[in-house]
C-alpha cells in the first residue's frame, strides 16, 4: 500500500545560509527506506529563511521514522547550505522533527536522527543500518577534531592550522568577521564614572565585589604571618581595632601570591614590573568595602613597607594602582582566559567528539559552545601571542602564570554556590555578582535537572551511558590534565552529579564569562584604574612618590592605546544570541520544550528584578542580567 509523506525543509535565516544546489532526501523507517529522491525543481526553494514543503511517495509505509539522509548536489561544490530542520508528516498524521542546524558542504550524504533525545543504550535498539550510519558520522567528526597542545601545562585545544580548518558550525558568519575587523578602530568613549571616582577608596573596594574581577576577595579570619599588620591598628571614626573587627567578620583579604616569581615582560625595549600584593579590607558601618592596608610583595621586610590610607596621597594611590595592575593581569589570564575561554573550548571539543546530536546533554549544551573555537583561535594567534601582548605578565610569564592558575583551579571554585561559601562571602552586603550569579545558577540548575531527569530516570542509566562517561573523561584528561586534586569528576555515578556538572558548564560558558568579560572597558577603559603593566618597580620606602613619579610608573602611550582597543573589542555587547533565546530547537518532545519556556520565563523575571534594583543604584550592575548575557564564549 502506497504511503505519502509531507516533507517541510527550513533553511536558517542567516547570511549565506541558502543554496542553489539540488537537494535530495531519503526517509529511513523501521520497515524500510524511501528512494533517494530530489526535492522539487526550483533553484530558489532553499534560500535564506525559506520554508518549502514537498511530497515524498513510497511504495509502502515505512513505519516509525528514525532518520533522514540529506544530500546537496551542484556544480558549485563550495555552495554551502545551512538547513535548520526538516519536518516529516506521515500519512497517519504523525509529525517527525529532524533538527539539523549544521552546515552541509560538498556533494555527500549527511545523516540526521529524529529529534527525540537519545543515548547509546537506546540507539542499540535501532536497526543495524541506522546505527551504522550514526557511527559513521560520529567517527568522521572524531577524526576531524583532534586535540592539540598549545603550551605544556595548560588545557588542550582543538587542532587547527587556520580558521578554515575549524568546523563550519564553529566559525563566525561573514557579517561578524567584518564587525571584528572594524571595531578596533571605533571611537573610544571613556567611562565617566570610573574616570571621576578611580582614586576613591570606596570605589577601589567596590570593584572587588562588583567589578570585572569579583573572584579574589575572601573573608579573613586570621591574618597571615607574611602580612604583619598590627592587630591593634585603629581605623575609622569609631576607633575600631583590627582584632575586634576581625572577630566580627568585617575584615577581608585579597592575596595575589600566585603572581610571586612570575617573570615580567619587556615592552618596547623596556622591562616591566608586576607586584604580588596583599590587600586588607574593612566593611565599614556604611557597608562599604574599604582598603585599610596594602603590602606589595609577599615577603615582609624593611624594603617592603605596608601602606595605609593615612600615608601621603601619592604613596597610597601608587600602592592601590600596583594592586589594580596585579588584578588586571591575574584577571585576564586566570579568571577570564583560563576559567572561561580555555575551559569552554575543552567542553565544546569534547562535547562534539563524544556525544551525538540527539544526546540530551548535547542538546542542552550545544548552544553554549557557539563560536568558541574561532574566538579562541583568534586569541591564541593575536591577543596572547608574543606580538600581541601588552601586559606585564606577557611572554614567558604568561605561561608560568597559566600553569600556576591551572594548579590552583578546583571544581568548587567553578561552581558559584561552593565558591561563595568557600570564600565566606554569603552575607556580604551590596554584592551583586553573588546575588545575580546565585539566582542564575539556581535557575539553570532547575532547568538542567528537569531536562536530564526526563531522560535519566535512574542513576544506573547515567553509569551505563558510555558516551557520557567518555565525555567527562576527556574533559578530565584534556582540560584538567588528570589532576585529581581539582575535584573534577572522572566519571558520573548519579544523576545529581551529572546535573551539577552540566550546570557548571552552562554557567561557565555564559554567565561567568559575562561577569568577567563584559565590564572590561567599563573599568579598564580609564587606564589608571587597571594598568596592564607598570614601568617602575614597586616602591621600597614611603615618602618618595609625587605626581611626576606616579605618572612615570604607568604604561606608555602605545601600550595604553593597544590595551584600550583590546578591552573595547572584548567588551562589545553581543550582537548574536542571549541566554533567554533558543533560536535552534534541538528538543522536540513536549516536556523538554515546555521546560524551555519555563526557563525563559524565569530568566525574564530575574531580568526585571535586576532592572528594578539597578534603578536605585548609583552604579548599576548589569553584567548578569539574563537579557545581556550571551549564550557562549563568542567574544
């Protein structure tokens, strides 16, 4: 008995997504396959944003549809095509959806499974031919996506000799390439607020909570012996002592010991300098985080004075500026480059090497890997190469600092609830990074839990998912370099473990990157607030600094211009896709699709709450507003 299928093909609404080539399709079901037939004869069926419906006739009913084969044929082999999805309605009215969202290049067959979430133990129930096609596609990607060592001691990256060797799905569209080409010479508008307030102690302390690097400060319960601030030191109008305020939990510390011994760069023929400071803060009666003591080197001594707010204006200002320069270098290499960019690439490559497109974890995370491979390729070849660096920690020092940062990185520090607790910052007032970040984490965690619990009903299903275990094993080996002390799981044994890890990946690639990236120009655009380098060594005694010597310590004009252009580029507001947007519909079942709408609704609610709070703030904190958080590390 003949059977007819209505096939609707959707082409992505994106520049150059369409094709003039002929498109052929095969429907594969449990009872057989259709003939490999051409869809229509109109050369303009598959243009950008097109939605075209065709009829495919078969000599018999194919049963439940499992897979489609798409082939693009044409004389112009380089005429790539980006279909969004294919919908097939059988003669009995059942709708099958095949998500694609994948560039098709050349004249060859491409295989796509029906969109229901599936992992290997399920796939083993499929007909042999279908499973064989899946494995063929999987091995093709595995062979084309190999790990490479950029530098020993840091996470591995994807092997790529040039941009064209990256998978097409991971490359920017042409329009965004142009955007990068011309943004660096755009007009630079300084942040008025930072320019007006950068000298103030209250603003200095504020940035350790809500600036571009809110990752360093922690509650101080015991003063380290290497930082011999007198415990009976009196400060504040109320004659408070350090000892009593520490007992009350009002004393905080930022320790840059990781910078100690890092070899500094030479810029324009001149040796640069980098401090490894310790900074002590006091939360005062106005809930301001005020700096009360700064030591610029780790080892105490007569040539390493402790600076206080009561010192001369320029002694104190210079000490704070060395701290901000140290913070710039550690922020850019550790908390920005390593903990978001490099880890995101590890997550992305391992995801695509180990999980098929119908795997529920792939469906959850693929949108959080968009364009990460390209931006990291550009960063390795431009920003962190020897030619492109204008920071004190550039050159050999960069590799030393990255290696130290990898050694200090832990799983708990990547999970914001654990990190905040470990740093003792649960009750610090006016800590908007924590407030917004925890709310975002909880929204993501509920979403991930609901989705994965739909597919993994029991812990043993996680344990027996070979693809999933290979994914986490590759991340452990290539991202965390087999370091067990990091606490990163080497395997998943429970659904709860999987949910937490996937939440961490989602948060790292979106929210955490936004928190440490989006404000770079806001805070570093006024150079004295975050110098990338210092041209003189840290002072060894007090009373020697004046305005002229202070200015001579700051970076030269050429370095300043290059850094400002770079942070402007990196702080660009994303023009692509944001956290609440699901442009690609990878989930096809009703329940996960409903949970996507719940997730979007919660994100929009949080966005409104942040907007309402910010109206009453002198300096609004917007970096974790979901409507401004980009889905992936794409800039």
